[in-house]
C-alpha cells in the first residue's frame, strides 16, 4: 500500500517494543528476489493492512500484536 486515505482505519503489526512490522523486498536481476522481515519506528515505512484478518495472520506468524490506526489530518476530524 502506497498511500493512506484520510479518515480510514488501517491495521499494523507491532512487537513488544512498539516497533512496527516492515517487509523489504530486494530484486537482483530478472530471476532473483529476496524478502527480509524487519521492524521500524517510521510510520511511513511500516506495512499497513486493510483488513484485520490479514494483519492478525502475519502478527501471529511473527509473535506480534495488531493495532488499529486512523489516517487523519489535525483540524479535519482528529481529536
């Protein structure tokens, strides 16, 4: 997912240190790809999920928990 829709809820997977799940994909040539799972504190780099189910499946795989977040702009409905 490359963008967040204002006012929409998303899900993220976080570990016990509140670091967010991030998957990096590295492509080498036409036929070789590597995936690396890491964590980040940068909300722009964290993996966002549209559905709780998908986030929960991933969180369970890696021992993370799921948190719900909302994309908003201060002054346009944020508290």
